[in-house]
C-alpha cells in the first residue's frame, strides 16, 4: 500500500486526472462484461449464452484498447488511431448483427431473445460511446450516435424484428450511446482543461520572473545609460586634449573618475533595493498568490517593528517558500506563521501535497534555493531548517536572533 500511495502522490494533478480518466474507461470494459455478458449466461440457452458472452468480452477488450490509444492521441503522444476506430465501428456492427441473428435463430425462449436483444443494443451503445474519444468535432459525435441508432432500426426489420420493437431498440441505442458519448466528450474536455490550467500557472510564474527581470533591467538602464554616455564623451575629449598636450585632459579624466564612482554607488543602491524584501509585503503577496492558485493560505503574525535587515532576510524566505509551494508538489493548504520566541523571530512555512521524490530545490538540504536562503540568514546570524513533516507535508523554519545590533528593535507589532 505504501508503494501504491507513493506512486499516486508522486504524480502531478494533471497526471492524476489523466490516470483516473484512463482507468475509468478501462472500467467501462468491466461494466460492459458484468452488465451485459454475465446476465446472458443466466437468461439464454447454454449454446447461445457462450457465443453472446464471447462477443461481449471481445468487444469490451477492443473498446478498452481504442480508449487507451484515443487518450494518447488527445494528449499528443501518438497519431490518431484511425484504423482502430474503423475496426471498432466494424466490429460493433458485425457483433451486433450476429447477436440479432442468434436472437432469431438461436432457439426458442424469451430469455434467449431478451439476452440477445440486450447484447445487440448495448454493443452498439458502448461502441459509439468509445468512438467519441477519437473525434474532436461534436457534430460528428452526434452524427455517429444518430447513425448507429438508425442503423439498429434498419438492420432489425429485415431480420424479423417487429416494427415497434425495432423502434424501441433504436431509441435505447440512441439514449445509451448519447449518454456514453457525452461522458467521453466531457471527460476529454475536463482532462484538457486541467492540463491547460497547469500550463497557465507555469506561464504565470515565468511571466512574473520575466517582469521582474525587465524592471531590474530598466532600473539599471536608467542609472547607467546617461552616466556611461557622459563617461564615453569625456573620455574621448580627454584623449583629444592629451594628444594636443593640453592640461585640461587631467581635469576631464578626474571628472570621468567622479562619474564612474557615482555610477558605482547608484548601481549598489539599485541592487540593494532589488535584493531587499519587505516582510509585510511578502506575507501579503504570498497569501494573495497562493489563494489565487487555489491553495488555502493562512498567515499569522505581523512584521511591523522588526529591523530592516531581519525583514529583508525573512522576506526572501517567504518569497522562496511560496515559489516552491507553487512550482512543486500538489498543495491544498499552506500556513505561514511569524512570532517572537525566546529572543528570536521565528518564521514557519508549512504546506501539504509534497511528492515523495522531494519538492525540487525546497526539499533537500542541498538545494540551491535553500543554500541561498542560508547565506542571506547568516548575515543576520539566522538559521534555516527544512524537511518533510508527516506523510505529505513540508516545513521551512527560519530563526533570527534579536540580539546585538537588533536588540533594541521594537517588536511590539509581532505576535508571540
């Protein structure tokens, strides 16, 4: 059971939905045999019952194979199984006609006739329902279902089935086939929607990273663009003056040196602003992003009054942990807590839905994400602990002491 549970938890949400969908259609084959084939053993005569059960089992296996190949085609893993779809259509028609022949010539008895009639109608219904998996156009699905129902009526009449009974059989095929076809179409729509939502979430994360890179690039351009242009012009002027042995060349190079030093200072300010993370904003942003992603997020504690360097270090922990919750595992809830305990500020981020194989950069001590956080926390004498909790949980705990230069900080806004 632990192996099966780990195999299931190791799948992403789209993979779980696909597995569920695939095995649901495999289960349809079991349903077809259990609901149609087995009752025929009790209703029909010994000889006819064997043939009816054999036909139902063969048709169910062909439906299961077609469903599996059609799902692979839907996910783009193989070409459309055109030949298999035609084979299923032909097999459904031939087996249905064979069941109708056995109904009329397989011997007397209402049980035999009822069993053969049921096999005739349900083979057509399961066949057209499975074929809907290999058709993208809903109009074609409707046309196939209607065509099978009309075909059932047209075939029944020449083989001696009374008119009213042929009409009822056609209606049963139409109703059952429409239900199974609608189930197939809806299942495919749901599977594709889950994959598209997962891709949209990944795209949103990539866009957020790209937007931040653009912002940083704009800031650097605004800071360096003008100064570098001035440095280039003054350097060229200094070269010309030096060639003429003019003393003003020294003044120009001194000005170049001053502008270069000013540019260094401005770049450091930009980088410092980029690296600094406001803890309150990060807590609020984490709750908003996780909630938008469908993850229940609870945030406790306030960041007001903490020293700026402590807020920056813990803010990066919140940012990295939130990113890993979104990118790894299959979380349904996440709890973020901030409190002061025994002279230390303690930040805890805990979520469920962690896959067994780990959660990328957040699941092991050797992850590059955790290594970077430990480096940031080391600047303020902080520590970081991360690891699995329970069967599918993961917890990140960051602790920063309020001592030394932070001893006099006002921390009344932080709930203990």
